[in-house]
């Protein structure tokens, strides 16, 4: 089963 | 005070057409570097980053850094009123709550100004780390758009795989499966027709076609698209904006649980 990742899990918040 | 004059106003029209369905509201940031935007779609799966460098404008005045919150659909509505050959000037006062788009016909016989209300948008600028990509594919943008459109009539996701054979776009749906392989092709009459594959290592990733199709709305901006891939990282789909900058779409992959 594949799950859509959020872009927030790859890029850092400031 | 901000005043940006863009002779090729159609570029701005095309930029807005390419992002207005993906992002509702966004802050446009204006600095000495240029006019830029970073925004996520409402479900936080994709991110768009736009840069139009100051050197690309005929006149670029930005007294101090300014962030202008705009509804992209409304901005697109206003820019649609500019002719394709019109010169577009963006004007705003420091601390003001409106932005003005001025459209001049090439012969200067028609001048229009449209004032749009700005909005306060809470947005966080995400830090995008510099990445070494396992594979970078450069191909005709119209070809990429055609592939995404065709595959989305069969399935919801696309698997993009790069091997030494080429780049393969695959999908699967209720009615069956589809595979499209594009091989490197540099023996073309026009450089924009080339497909160039730079591969460090084979890579295979799955993405939602709905977003890919949305990104291809930027196709009128550039004859070529660059697709950069690394295992378990967002894909970067980049369209150059003439000589002045780029629009980059980042899309998070679908990964095994």
C-alpha cells in the first residue's frame, strides 16, 4: 500500500 | 515604492495560468533579487517556487523588500485583460493594501490600469535543501504534457523510472496498464526537440497524476521541461521563464507504508 507523503515532511520550516 | 515593468507581459499571464489552479492565495515577494513566490497547494502535497530575476525587467524599482498577498485566481483574471503583446507594469506603495497592474499596448495607444486588493496571508517559507539528483531528464514540454494527459485517462498515479534504457512513465487502472518509454535523443534539428537523460543511478518513484497534469499548465512558458528525481524525495518539474527565471513544481512522492 502506498501513501501520499506531505511536502512538509521533506522541506524544513524556518 | 515598487515598480516593475515587464515588456514581455505575456510571460506573467502564462505564469498565472500555470499556478492559479494549484494555489489559491500566495505572497509575492519583491526584493533586489527579483519577483518571487513560494506556495503550497491546499493539501500540502505540492509546492511551487517562482523566480523572475530583476535583470529580466525593463525597469525594476523595489525600494525595500515587500511581500504582497494575492488571490491568484483574481490576479489571473486581471492579467487576462492584458493583451499578449502588452507591456505589463506592477506598481505598489510600501504599506499599501492594493497593487496596480498597468497594461500598455505596444503602440502606446491604449493604456489600462487595474487595481487589485491585497490580502494578509500567513505563509511560512520552507527551506528547500540543495539536492544531488539520481537522474535528470530534459525533454520537450509538450511531450511530457501529452504523456501525463494520456496516462491520466488510464490511472491515477504515474511511476517514473529512469534506467540506462531511458525514462519510463507507467500507470495502472481498472481498464488496464500503460507504459511509455522515452529514450535519449539528441540527434534533432532543433535543440528544443531533444530528450537528454543524465543518470547517476537508476531511480523509480510514484506520483499522483492529478498534480503532474496541473504542472503541465506551465507548458506554454517553455519548449523544454526538466524533471529531477531522487529516491524517496520530491520530484522537481522545472520550466524556464524565458531568460529571466523559472517556475519549479515540487511534488511529494507516494511511498510504501
